[in-house]
């Protein structure tokens, strides 16, 4: 339980966490950048940012499909 509390106190801001999530979705990341991110990512921010990016990704795909099928 203490590990979870310590992880939630990590330094990385929400913006930096969002940037790390976007790099992960893109699929390109240096090993050193990945290791730095994993050491500093706040798990609460990570979950929130992951959900936001996933919803935006799904909505974008649906809009693209809808525009292609409508024409």
C-alpha cells in the first residue's frame, strides 16, 4: 500500500504524462526516454491521460469512418 502512495507522489506533471502517452500511441520512443518516464510517471495521471487519449482516438476514427461512408 505504501508503494502506491509513493507512486502517486511522483514528480511528472500531467502535461508531461500526456506527452509520454502520445509517444506510446505513436510507437516511437528511445529506451532512455522510456526509462526516465517510467521512473517519474504518476499512475493516477497515467490512467487519466490514457483514457482521454483513447477516447479522442476512438472519436477521431468514428468521425473518419462516418465521413467516408457518407460520401
